[in-house]
């Protein structure tokens, strides 16, 4: 189409839209005004009344949309979408002892779950053993308690790690937990080359949002690069980092901030690995991402589509990746825990279904659906099963898997996708001006951005500009009916203390001492820490002992006041 004819079409559409406004819209607005002065997404971004081709100036099908399985990947990374293979149904699970969680894993697998996802308790996330004084009152409460290889052996007892992919949500002590996981695989006789899964291992978002760290940013980044390098050589089917926006969104960010900060974290990991001497195509194909799915259906779908387009542009233009597998952004989705309400908790089933559907329509590779009771406690068996069944109903009854990217070409969705892309690159420019993501974190930039967004959303809720059903409208005064909530008592801590006492009594103490000493000296020398950690794990050194060995080497992080 010539430039003249394009201009003619644009002008005709503008004229037709003006005529429609005069003929149809204005009389209706006079009789029945719209309910608000402005309509916005969950992120408080304005939404127009109507979207047309004129909302997308210079939109080009091939460069902006393209075909599935090909750059720019707006429509997905697989040519057949879900027609060839469904997303992995990976329910996040972990509570109490390794014995308790092992039974939950088997229950979910028996009911059709297709991948494991491990939630760890707070002491484990912070690198403390279950019997450490700092662990008191927290053992097994928000996830499974893991202190040594002995616990990890129980966690995966009867679950062949070659046959099921496993995701582990842990960051500061991720390399220690990963070493324990590989130790179990080794004891099972599994070939590391065939073991698949993901370790989150995303420390940057901890400084930004979740606040579970041990070491300062730069030595923490070295541990992550060690893991990336080790996986590229020894465990090639394992994703050494799951670059996570989920917790950024849970901390109160907008969808755009989640997208921009997550992808910019990814850029930082790539740059550090390249600076370490690695070739981008040796590790980029195994980087994965992890996004939130919140309540605003179209905003979330646009976010995922923009993420793929941005990553393709970044990895090819900024890092000159040549392998098409490096270009394709793969991601896991979890429905928004922060959106769940303690009030009228069964309403959460509806929220989760909407969010899960957005993840699927956005092209996720794997999905976790929250349980309806998670605003009150860790999921009960019944609630976890309903969450899994939500995915199965979407997969087999909704029809959304029949065609690839069914919403592609929607003027509204494509405009949202473009806005997301442009907004993310603007954030990249601001972060690059600081010198990189670590420098931006040290200056408190992403932290302040999230704080401001969280504050604005809370104001919108309190003013009732944003309605949350059951919270600030449609409130029910009667008390909630009794629910069968999962309770974790202190017997878990007692069991863990006894197990740790037994491990320490039965292991070769001299061997443990030597492996920990080698770990400290190797870390000081800049050696890859993964082989050293594996030696510690095989000797049954505990998580706390390994983390404590590196504390004087790397130091401990204290967040400055911003």
C-alpha cells in the first residue's frame, strides 16, 4: 500500500469515527453518562473508550506481530501454540517437613500435575538451619524445611528426577539447595544431562522487592554466574536462573514496572556472565522468566506478548546472540497471591481462573494457580486440588488451546502491547543511566518506583476508585464459615532438630570441616563454587554451615535507608 493510500485510509477512519461519535455516542452519553471520569487498568494506566487501526500508527504485521515461533515472538515461541503440547501444570507446594511435602507432591502428581515446584520455609530462604535461634517459630510455616542432603533425600523419595521437571523457588542460598538437589539425583543414579527443571536464583529482585538476601549484590552475582557456568557444562537441561517479576508485582509494582525491572535484571545477568568470559549462546537458551498474572485480563496478556518482543530485540541487538533458542523468551506464570482476599475466600477461585486464563492466552510455558485459601493459610489438599482442576478445565474445556494467540490483532491488545514495550525501553534507559541494575538498586530507584505505585493503588482502593469485591464493596457482615485450614505446629521444628542432631552425629566431621574449608578458600580465590558446594553436600554439611562459611568471605548485606 502506498503512503498516500495509507494516509487516505487513516483520514477516512478518523472521519468515520467522528461521525460515529456525533451519530451514536453523544446521544447515549447525554441520556446515560459513563460511570467514571476515567477508566484505568489495575496498574492505573488509562484505557480509551474505543480502539481502532488509528490507535496503532505505523503498525506492521510482519515486524510487530509476525507468526508464532518466529521473531519477534509476539504471538508465541512455538508455531503450534498448545496444539502440540500443553503448558506444564506446576503447582507451588511445600509445608512442614520434607515428609509432609513429599506426600503433597505425590498427591498432586497422582491428580494430573505435570511438574513439581518447591516452596521453602523462611529459615531455608535465609540460609539458616532449622535449629538456629533465628529459625524459631518459622520452621515449616511458609514452605518446606530443608537443612541438609538428608532432608532433600526425603523430599524427593520415590520421585525419579530424570522423569519430572522440578522448579525450586529460592534465591540467596540457591546454589547450596541446587547442590543438594543434584546430590539426590546422583544418589538416584540419574544422569545430570537428563535432569530438567529450574532454580530461581534471582537475587536482584530480592534487593528490589522480596528482601530475602544474605550477601551483598556483587558477590551474590558471582554465585549466580557460577551456577550459570556449571549448568551450561554439567546440567544442560536445567534453567540456572528464573528471572522473576512475580515478587516485584507482589510488592506493589505496576504491570509495566514488573516487565521492565524483570527484563532489565535479565540483561544484568547476561552481562555478568559475558564479562565472566562466557559466550551468550552458551547459556542464554537456558535462561527462563517468571511473571505474575494479576486481575486485569488484557493488561496481563499484553505484558507477556511485549516481554517476548523486547527480549528478542535485546538479546539480538544488545548482545548479538546468534542461536534462535537464545532469542525466545520462555516463562512460568503464577496467579497473583496479592490479589487474594481473606474476605469471602471462595471468590478467589474466580480471580484465579481469570488470571490463569490470561497466562494461557499470553502463551506461558508453565503455570501455577493459587489456592483459594492462601490469604488465610498454606493450601489445604482440597484447595490445592481445585487450583489444579482450574488449569485442567481451561486446557480441556474452554477451547482456548485450539488456535495460536487467539487475541492477536485486537486493536486494544496490540496497543497495550506496544505501550508496554515502549515503557519498558524507557525504564531501561533510566537504569542504564545509573550504570546498570545493581547501581540503580544501590540508589534505591526501582524500590522507590514500586513504593510509589503501591501507594497510589492503595489510595485508589481506599477512595473506591478501584473496587475489590468483598473488601471495599459487596461486603458481607456475617462471619466467615469454618474452613478446613492447614495448620503447621511446632512438632515440625522438633522433628527437624532431632534429624539435624542425627545427621551431625553420623557424618564424618573431619570430612565436613575439610569441605567447608575448601569452600572458603575457593570462594576467596574466585573459583567456581558449585563443585565445592557439591563436595560439602555429599559430606552432609548443612545449609547453615555452608552459608555461614561464605558470610565472612562475602560479607552480609544491610539495606540502606532510602
